[in-house]
């Protein structure tokens, strides 16, 4: 009896130690994130005002607002979504539902995974050589959006394919047995069920695009523009590059403007996350598994 009791107490002790260790690791992971976000909020909040958000920079960007950078980041994010989301979801549907399982498709999947790990500066150099110079798009929103689209495609394809593969095969079998074609099954059954995972991949890709500096440095970003872009062939300011410029290239820049710009970029990314979370929550409430 004592042996069983000792074993039980030992297991309980190991379990408590395991829970304590996992909790400690969780706190050590989350705490720095909250500290960083809190520090940015405390330092940047004094700079946030209606003038800061709606006016153009003045006095060598040491005063005024960051409206051109906000608008430019929004345009680049929308342009990236226009090019990358349809292509990424289409490629994921083909790889998941149509492509045969052979050496070629396995090689394609490996290539997609490797492309997701390429440094962003390499994508920037590619965009400079191909879109800016070879296709003669110049430093423009179009060139920047296409470059960011190529960079985000591997993330969208990989996550969307995994979301599609996670849908139970029985859903497809039942739909086909009821007379639905393969495309009708994908469009009306598989895609709605995989939507939460697909949205997650899209937001991860677009957030990376919105926060990158190197690709837009080579293809679209301007040091300073006293106007808003009128067409897709215009250059533009962008929050990541603007933050880099005012932090490293402008002497005597007030610290609150630097952190205010960082806070606006952070809010931009968190807003995308919030919208995606709401859409995912609604999609998951309709999911049948």
C-alpha cells in the first residue's frame, strides 16, 4: 500500500513540477512582449494627436504628422492583398485538391517552404531588378506591391493548404455522393470549413508585408514626399521605412515622434489581427467539425 501511495505522490509531484515549468516558460515568453508593447505605448502615446495622424511632416520631419506614411502603408497592404491572396488560395486549392501526390508536387512544396525562409532583402533586390528596372515600373506602389506579394505568397500557400487538408475527407465524399461536382464541393463545402485557417495565413502574410522595410526600400519607399500618391505608378512613404529614417537618418529627431510612429504601426498590425479574429470567430461558429 505504501509503495502505491509513494508512486502516486511522486506522479503528483512530477505533474505539479511540469505545470509549474510550463507556466514559467509561458510567463517568460509573454512578459517581454507585454513589456515591449507597454514601453512603446508609454513613449509613443504623447505624440498621438489628430495633427500627428492627419498632417504632412514639416521641419525636416521633426514636426507635423505622418499621414503620407499611413496612407502609403495602407496602399501597399491593399496592393499586396490584391495580388497575393487570389494566387495564394488558388495555388493552395490546386496543391491540396487537384495535384497528384508525386515527386514534382513534393518538390514544389519544399520550394514553397524554402521561399518562406528567404531574407526579405533578397526579395527587395529581386523586385528592384525585375519590377523596377526590367519591367520599367520604376519606384512605385505597383512594384512594391508585387514584390511584397511574392514575399507573402509562400506563407499564404502553406497555411491555406494545411487548412484545406485539415477538412475531413468525409465532407468531400458526402458532397460528391449527393451529386456535387469537385469544384462545387470545394467552393461550397471545403473552402467555408477551411476559412479560419486560410484567414490566419492571409493575415500573417499581410502583417509581414506591412512591417517590412528592405523590400520597399528598393522598390517604392521615398525618404520624404509632400503629397499623397495619385496612381499606382507613384512612389510613396511607408511607416516601416519612415520609422527607420527618422530613427537613424534625421539628427535631433524627438523621441516621442519615433515612438509615436512605432505605435501607429503597431496599432495598424493589431487592427488587422482584430479584424481577422472577428472573421475567424464567425467562421468557426459555422464550422461543422
